[in-house]
C-alpha cells in the first residue's frame, strides 16, 4: 500500500455567497465520513498521517487529501450464526436455521464453520483500489450537501445548487476516470473569470493551490481569503484615520463573493450623515456589501470600503463607479427619513389595524392595546410611571408603518426611537421603542429605561400567553414565534434587572387582556412551567449541576428572581461538607413521610419527646424556625442554607439514636411531626433531597 494526494474540484457558476462556507464544510465532513466507512476498523491507522483540507471560492468547491492510502487493505469478515448444537438434526442434516443463515451470507452450508460454539461464515475480503471507490464517495457527499432547493439547467436532469462546469479528480498524477453530475473527470481547472479566464492543466493533485493562485489569480482557501480581506479592510480604515467596522457575517459573505479580493475606499456626501447612522449602515451593508468606518469617538465617517474581485489598473474608476451606485441608495434613505418625519408615530396608531399579528389573536393594533395594558400593570407593580409605560407600548409597533422600516426591516425599533424624539416624546418613551426588542439574541444587552423594560416584558408575555391560549405552543424543533427565545429574554430581564415580578400574576393579566382564548383554563401554570424550564439550559451554560436546578424547580417558585436566588444558594450549599449528608437525610425524611397513610401533624409536643437526641433536634429546629424567618423573607437563601448546614450533627445523632416508627402511636406521630418541621425548613429554599 502506497500513499497519494487526492484532489476533487467541482467547477460551477457563482455559488450562493452566504452558503459557500457551510457547503465547503459539509463537503469535507461527508467525504471524510465516506472514507472512514470504507476503511472501517482500519480507518484510524489509515488516517493517522493524512491531512484533509477543503477549499471554496465563488466558482468552485474542492477538497485535497494529502497522503491518502491508495487501497483499502485486505480484511477478514466474520459473521456469526446459530449455535452449533442446533445447527444439525439427529441425522446430521442442516436445520432450517442453519440453511437460512447460509442464504443470508449468500453461501452454502459446507462453507460455514464452527467457531467457539457458533456456526460462522468467514470471508476474505481482498484489497480494493481506492480510485474505484472515490467517485461514489464524492457523489454521495454531494447529494448530502445542505442545499434547500436544487436547480436544473438546459435539458439536463442533473440537479445541483448551481450549474456545474468542470470536474477535476486526481489521485497523485492520475485522473480518476468517472462521471459525476453529468461531467467527465479530468485534470483541467480554470482561473479567475477576468484575470485568467483560461484552462489550467494540473499535472499532480499537490499543484492545485499553487497553480490556481500564481497562474489563475484565484485564492481557493476560504479562510485565507477571509483573513486577507479582514487585513485589507482594517488597513484601508487606518489610511483615512478611521476604524473599519467588520461584521463577521458580512465578512463571510464578501469572502464568498470574491476569488481575488482587493479592498478599495470610497466616500459619500457629508449631508447624508444627518440621517441616523444605522440607516446608512444598513443600506451600505445590505445592498452594496460595504464595510463602514467610525471615527475615534464612535461616529460614522462619510466613507465606505468595498471589496473588488479584480486588481484593477485604474482603481479610481472602480471607486468612482461604487460611489455612483451608493449615492442614490443613501439618497433613498435620506428621503425616507425626511418623509417619515412628516407624520407622528401617534398618527400611525390606527394604521396598525391594517396588519394582522396572528389570525386568532387579532391585528397589531389589538396587540398594542393588550401590551399597553400589561406594561401599565408591570410599571404599577414595580412602582414606576404607568403612563409612560402605557404610552411607549401604544407607539411600539408604529414605526413598522414607516417607509424606512419597510425598506430596512432590521431598523425597526431604532427608527421608532428617532421618530419618537422628533415627535417630542418623553426620552424614556423614545428609548422604549428600541429597547422593546432587547435582548435580540443570546448575550445581547438588556433594556435600561423603565418604560423599555415594561414594554419588552409585556410584548413577549402577550405573545407567549396568546399562542398558548390558542393551543399553538412550540413543538419539537418548531418554534415559529421564537417563544423559547422570548422566554429567555423575559427571564434575563427580570433576573439581571433584579425585578420583583411574579410570572403567574403577569400571565393571568396577559390572558385576561385577550378577548377569547380557547385554552384559557390553566394557562398560568402551562406558560409558567414552559418558561421556568428555560432555566435548565441557562444554568447548564453557567456550569451549575442539573440536580441543583431540579431541587429548586421541584418547588415551582414563580418569581424568576427568587428562583435564581434559590439556585445560587443551593449551588453554594452543594459545595459545603455537610451537604451530602443533609441531602441524604432529607431524602430519608421524604421517604418516611410519603409512606404515611394519614396526614402528618404540624406541631410537636415537648411532653412526648423521650430521647435526648430528639429533644436536641426539636430544640434546634425551633430555634432555626425563628432565626431563618427574616432571612427567607429577605430572600437571603444562601444564609438560610448555611445555617441549616449547622444541623448536620444533630440530625445525624437523631437518626443514630432514635427509632422514628415507635410502637407508641402518639410518640411516633410526634417524631413524624418533628421530621416534617425539619424538612419544611429546607423546603423554604429547595428540595435538597434531589442532591443525593
């Protein structure tokens, strides 16, 4: 067995730039999986000295495997069948079980042998040339690429994400003879569409990168091209004494658009800076794929950086062309801004009647009225200005009716903030227009203004309650209204802003605001449980053990801030030396109490205490009841559990010296009541028996 370099390249029309990276990664993964399956148990040894690299440019997907074994080594295949003792009947004839096994192995009974008491089929598999297997592996890999919609071209029945143009398949210096996607394999690739629109013949697979770049003016390595663009963009920003802003998604996209990237800087009219900067940035980014530049104080500069796919002999002409294109785009944004300001947000409230939020939940106007009522309730609960929260909520969706947001949907909220200020609205009301969408994603900033917090919570709670109320909760991976994300957003706001809010109360108010919810009954419990379940992933990300979450979740506290305080306390308690013993004791107590046929009493009679150990525990429990009450009321659950940890020696002695299930019924019931009081002390924080 020798080793060779393998090259596969598929030439195409321009591939979707946003999908190029994922297509390349998927191709590498599927080809490697196919090879591992082919080599089976020998894959680890075969791949020990092998390197795999995938390449992607606008008109090509490629993979190079260096040092690939040129054959699949011979191996022995052994299949076991029925036990030898039932393989033949009394006359020595094969049984039906044995004959069936032989047929399954596509062989005859005389080819089977007894191996360790089982009839077995041994087959020697000869070595196979890898060149014969690679075409089917590549074909399978291409069929598994994440392509939502494949296309056809011409009169061909072949399907792929874009029309295919050429196919290179080399193992060392030999062409692997095959046909894939209707193309005959060869050793000819092609250069840059403009710099070197010619064929490039490859003598060996290892020439691929070097020849493409030095001769064909194509940088095939996606990551290398990406980092070159990043460096060029940063350098261009420094030349104009600014700081180029690099959006990673945009960087990936322009990397997928260019084979030979060259960064160029253009400028636009200073007057456009009167428009909110995010509108200009969106226009440059979405329509033209430009990077914007900020000055040292964080203000937008009248420049843009574009990535050309050619190294022009007259770059100024390329820059001039881009400046000519961006001017009307920015003029549109300026026009939308000035036109929108001629109408107040308040005047657009009635327009919300024309937009359906959800067919069973009414229009955006209906939603605005509900959210305003709930935001007012939240503000009142928190002792904040109710009128500002209500006002902010009624205006919250009105910027959706503006020309600017219609053209640039990602500016919703932000434009509402600017238009609210223009209308002379209160600063908090204006801030709420943008803050209502915070947090937009995991780790995003949270709303800060009081009206913003109220509207952000109310909007999400209204959606959650409404959809659960019409029997449309998330199912499996389907969550069209992003209710899981909305729940996490609510929890983050309440916990991180330290708000004393009760989910059950808020959901009841939200549900009552709806005219008719078919699944109204029990909705407080359903939605609260759904939301509290989101804490599980939250704490998992924080590295908090799942049993800590379960210990608190068992009590179903409906205040998220209190839920978090309890979790943090139990997580701390779990680190104490007394934790495991007390958790076990709580589990023992729980088991004892659960087995009682009748309700266990709450009070303990001092006169019925007989043993020193139970007297000591009763005294300690009574003392803790009075000591811990103010701590529980203050939410200082960490201190509560630290004090309860002091009970360990007393609890241990009780279980060592006292027979709980005494013969005397009154003594027995008194001891059970004492254990109930002990358990209730811990249940004031969590069910720590879950920790055992």
